[in-house]
C-alpha cells in the first residue's frame, strides 16, 4: 500500500524518469508499432475500470454545456492552432492539429481533484471527448484535406475506435462479472496506470533518442513553442465558459491542456513523419510539469474572492 501511495503522489517524477531513462539508457530492442498501442489500450482499460457506464448517461444531463466544451476542445481549438502555426511551419502546424485534437486525458479527473476543480464535470468531459475522438479527429484531417503526408483517415478512425471502445466495453463487462474483485483491487489501478505510462514514455523516448539528441537547438525551440501552446490552452480553457463557477472553469482549463497525448503518440508512430512524432513525445514535458504552476496561479486568483 505504501508503494502504491508513493507512486500516485509522485507520478510526475515517475513519468519524468521515463523521459530521462529513454534518453540516457534507451531500450536496445526496437519495439514494434503495436507495443505502444497495447500499452495505451491497457492504460485506457484501467482508467475505464474506475468509471461506471451510467456516468456516461449522467454526463449528458447538462447537454448544452458539455456539447459546447466538446465542440471547442475537439474542433475549434485544433483548427485555430493549425491555421495560426501554419503561418510559421507546416510540419509544426500538422503536429499541433494532431495534439490539440486529442480528447481530454483519462487522468484529468485526478488532476482536477489536485487543482480543486469540479470532478463530476471533469469525468463527463473525459468520457464524452473520448467517445467523440474517433469521429472528430479523422473529420478534421478530411476537412483540411491534408493529403501531402499520406494520412489514411479511415485507418485513423479504425485505430482510435479500437483503442477507445474496446477497452471501455471490455472493462464494463468485467466489472459486471467480477464486481467484488474489481472493487477490492481498484486502489491499485492508478499506480498500475502510472507504471504502464512510464513504460510507454520510456519505449517511445528510446525510439526517438537520436532525433531528440541529434539536434539540441531544434529541441529547445520546439520545447519553448510547446510550453507556449500548453500555457495558451490553460488560458483558453479557463475563459471559454465565463458564466460557470470558478471550479468548473478550472476543470475546463485542465481538460483543454491535459489531452490524451499518449493517443497522439500512438497515431504519430503509425501515420506521421518522425518530426511530428518527436513533437508528440516532447509534449510530455509541459504535460508533466505545468500543473503545479497552474494550481499556484489559480490559488492566487481565488484569494480575493475568499475575503
């Protein structure tokens, strides 16, 4: 129990360790492309084990709010970032389209709890955006007609659908068949997921070590650009629902900035160029390091309202 608590409370350290190990002591065996998919499927399966299917129905009660946020997350933000970054670099623009088009990460309810946000709303956004992703991501690439990099939109639809729906369906079946076993073992799910994510990051970073270390200057400017993108995503998320409570706005900001970049990495491995993949991998840095500063900023903003 003490080990699982330690892993959960220091999950960011475990994930950064995966990045550092991947660069310093990369795995020598080239993992086939199916390995990241299997690891991501395991992460989603474990996350869905903590969500009841009834939560999906419950999330639709505030249909207008959820629909608006989902539209902004899955369509508006990706299109805006694509066209803005297209002014500077086409490859970077495609990478930003892929990254920002991802659904809210399955870890966002945990991050929302840390930031003292609206956990039920976070759960709803995570579920609904995961279900929408198999349709919205291929739709974006179809609308923009990005054929110059040979993207198979139907294959993307197939892969996202399999990666999202299969773990969700299997998890719900197992929960119905073995409810007591699942209830007793739920306390281990989060730490288990962190360790899977560590393996995922380690393997992916290892596979791209030469590209990352071969051009340090290029990596630095990409990291600077990615940190700017993630900071903007926090800000945009916080202001897209101005009439909602502060807790709900914090939740929307977290859902906007902490997308399922693991899914983006898996898609980049299969369908995109190495430079796009490197950007998806580098997104692990701001993803894992910006929550602390965001929480501090929200605490400072909230102080005047508490007088």
